[in-house]
C-alpha cells in the first residue's frame, strides 16, 4: 500500500470506486493495482490498443485530440470523479486520442478483460458506469461548445477551476505551454490571460505552478460551462 494507507482506502480515493456496493467492490478489488502516473506521461496515443482501465485518485489525465500540424486541444478530462479507458474497454479497444497526464499522482489500474467481467457480473456497477458515461458525454459536449464560443480568459478559468476541484490543493503544477496545449491556443495568449488574472488577485504564479488565491473570483470570470460540467458529475 502506498503512503501508509491500506489498499482499500487508497482505491476508494477514486469517487466511482468509493460509490460501489461492497460486494461489487470486493469482486473487482483483487484485480486493481495502484500505479503512479507521472507528469506529461502519455499513456496512449490515438488508435493504440487500450489494455487497462484507470480510476485516478489525485492524478488528472486529459484526452487530447492531436491534429496533423501538431496542434492539439483537450476534448475530455478525467480525475478522481471518474474512470478512463472504459468506453474503449467495453467497445472498440482503441484509444480515441492521446491520453496525457496533466497532474501527477496515483490511480487504480485494472486489465480491461477483468473490468468487462465485473461489469457483466455486477449490474449495479454497470448502472453506475452508465451514469458516469452520460456525465462524460455531457462534459465533452460542453468542452467542445466552450472551445468554439467562449474566450480564452473564460476557458482558462473553467480549466483552472475544474483542475482545482480534482486535486484539492491550491498550487497547480502547470506551465503556460501545457495550458496553451490544452486550450488549443498560443502560449502568449495564455501568458496574457494569467497575467490579467494575477493582476486581479485571482491567482499568483510561482515556480511550482499556478496558485489559486480567489476561487469565488475565478468562478465569476469562468463561463457557465464550469458549473454545468460540475453539476453533471455531482
């Protein structure tokens, strides 16, 4: 067990695993393995065969669509509220895009064959994962809309807030380059936005990353997408 926690306590740091009925969790648990996810680690590239499904604890992973010219934009994000590699595990087995770790941490990993077996054997788990998939689709629709119609400042605030929710610490180890990649914009635009937010007293920037100093203020600048996505998961 990592960090002096029992395995059960650590697996249950993921909200979906924590929400499982005890019998369903007991069925799946022997096949769960705790792994470390490292910053900027690419777990899968688009089209690769997915072998594992991951339930993050404090790690945050982005699903990124990479264009032919090397540009990219985030289309979905996963943290302790969810699971990734699930839809691929149950249907195509192919990664939809690049899965890249944006915030390092740990996750519970399970081979997709075992997850399929558990989903077949445990109807309540199947229902929970269906509901998660609906929330994930709602999130993806909202992110696609947001990327198309909202300005970089509002989108940047949405992104910082949703990342803050997932890690529950005020310092987010993020670089301007990485934020620009996720938001599908140029680095100078992101630097300008962060400077504006810092001047307004909403964030401060340190070597270790971006520090959230006024959450309520950030929520006022963020677009409606932040609240909509959060409510669908709740």
